[in-house]
C-alpha cells in the first residue's frame, strides 16, 4: 500500500469516528480556536494532574474532515504526556506542516500524526489541521485551576 493511501485512511478513520469527542470531566485547562474563513471551530479540553501530566484530553467543535481528524489525533497523542512533551509535540506538528525536516526520531514519535503532513501541499488546508494544535497551545499556556484556562 502506498504510504499516502495509508495516511488518507487514518484521516478518514479519525474523521468518521473521532476519538475523545465531547466534554472532559474535571477539565483544568481549555481553549477554543476558530477559522472564520471556513467556519471550523475546535475547543480542546484537558485535565492535567498536579505534576502537569495530561490525564484526559477531549475536544468539541465542528468543521471539515481534516480539522476534526486532527483534533481526534491530538487527543490520542497527548494523553499521558507531561506538559513540556505535549508542547513539543505541538511544535513538531507545526514544523511538519511547514514542510520542515524532522529527525527520524521525531518522525517516529509523531506516529499516526504523520498522516497530517499531506495538508502541507495545500496552504489553505494547513489552517484546518493546525486549529486544534493552536487550541492545545493556548490551553497549555493557561493557568490551572477550576474552570481551566
């Protein structure tokens, strides 16, 4: 199977059957991002432990297949990560979508997130893919506590 076909299947699977879509019980951090040009909107909800580990990550919102698949992939990948690890992952996804070279280790760490790299060929679609990742960055930057960021 051609790798691009595999990646397309991953995007379609996460779009049709999003993981962790819905409210996050006891969320400590959240942020919303929207693309007014196309109407996509994503809100990332996180529950971080006192030591900064992502115990739960969910998302709500609506939009195109790419924005929803990206948000679904995000929630799967950041669960269990420490705050700096999740932030580094978001930076790697940004670099991937800008067409920057990643080390083999970074590529391996991204795993299924590599499916998002096809959007780099379509600048107008990069915004769809990065929407949830921008929300993650905003949520992570916010203060912990009841009500979240």
